[in-house]
C-alpha cells in the first residue's frame, strides 16, 4: 500500500489556539506556515503548508476576531483542548460523480455545499465540499472537495514540507476500509484508538504530527 492516500487534497490539523500551533509547527519543522484566511460564517481562520504536489496541510483554529457562530465552529475547534489531526480531504476528478459512485457502493459522503474565503492578497477562493451530519464521526473517512475555478492552495507559493506518510488507527479498521474503497482512496490502518497521523520531511528531518 502507498503511504500517501490516493486523491489526497489536504490534511486538517485543528487546534484551539491557532497562533500557538503555528508557532509549534515552525519550531519543530523549521518551516513557518503561511496565513491562509478566515471563514467568516464558521468562526475559524487557517494557516497552510504545501505537502508537495497538489496536497497541503491546513492548520485551522478559532478566529480571534470573531465570536463562534451559533452552530459552533467548523471541525468543532472551539471545543478542542489540544491540537490534533482531525480529518483529511480528497479531490476526485468529478465531485458529483464521486458522490454518486460512493452512494452506489453503500456510503453516503453527504451532499456538496459551497464555502469560500479570501486570501491575504484579497483573492476570493470558492469551493464545494461534502460533510455535515453524514460524515463518518471518526474523521478517518475523508470528505470530498472541488476547487472549481479557484486556484488550488498548494499552487499558491506556500512553504513546503514534503509529505512522507499518512496513517491511522481505529478500533475496527474493517469498518473503515470499505468506506475508503467506496470513495476510491485508501489509508494505512491498524487497530487502536481513533487517531490520524502524518509525517513530513523538514530541514530538521522527518517530523510526525498526530
């Protein structure tokens, strides 16, 4: 099995304190994540690092300039007590076709809905993604994303920490594997508590985040 999941778009490292986690990433890797932008409707803000190729890392946390929305922040970052890798995303060639195919195979990834944010240079990014109530609660089954006509974040001159591997543990890996197959991707899985981890190559050598 490949150590990097097929169709990987990005990994999500969520944190209750964005500034502290960005600083910790920079200290451990020697690479400073770049500001991404705010998600005004979801009460969050992010920083980004390219993982090489068409993949990137999103470090996301509460936006200190906004109050949490009534429905709570995306990825429930306002309820976290420590930073952790909460989920990941894939980018199939045709989002709607991939959703339909997954449903035919017995897994519903959810109906795609729109999101947007502005980069620091004021460029508006608009995309569609799946998720919501139908998302697998473990976070180990990826959501799907389509960037449409927007420039992909990984192609925006981000600092780079090449991705070496992604792996996960789950109490019942046999439950997760068919769902991954329904989406046309895969993930190194072993038995254990729910956990998602990744390793990147850095000026300080390989560094693993969980």
